[in-house]
C-alpha cells in the first residue's frame, strides 16, 4: 500500500474524511495540518468550531465539497489531533527526520513566521539560527527557510 492509502485508511477507521487529492505525501499532510491550524487560530481557536464552519467563513480552501459535507460535525481540533496520530503511525520516523520548510511570502517577518509555524513569535531566533541569518531583516520573498524542531 502507498502512504496515501495507509493514511486514508487510518483516517476512515476514525470516521474522518481525507482530501486524498492533496495529501499524497507526509509533507503535504503536514502542510495541510499547518494551514488548518493557522486558519483555526486566526478564526478564534474555538474548540467547537467544525471544519465546515471554518470553510464557510472562507478560512480554508483546497478541500473538496465532499470532504466538507462529510465534515459538517467534525471539530477542527478532533480532525487535527486524529490526522497527526495517523500521520505518525503511517509515516513513522520519516516525518521527524525530514526538516520542515517555509517559503517566505510578501510581508513575512521572522517573528510572524515563528508565530504561524511554531506558535510563538519569540522563537524567531531559532529560525534565524537554523538558516544562518546574520540579519533577521534580510529574508526575501520566495526564500525557503528551514523550520527547526522546538
């Protein structure tokens, strides 16, 4: 079986849908979970918020309509937790060995990236150190940064 078959099977066993067209590798699952988490935090981090509600306010895109219909009662928190467990079960140590990356977008700052990706703006020096940045104000749009484990 492939990664996506195994991951989807794990999610289905938990009664959750999987956007199979966009999560074809562990890295893509991590990207999706990062996007969902960031959108959830931006929308207020409400424990009872569902995936469908998050989509309805335009906070997430890229999930097909079938997923959203199936996710009408699934909380974002439950989906994130379960997907992370399935990812760890299926991908095992491979996901922890590969470094995470982030591509700089217009308006990004290291503290903003640290807040979005690591959950704490004060961790920006770790990103600077991991990328050998002597001046944290020199990041450029399109630059790919390594995100260190915290």
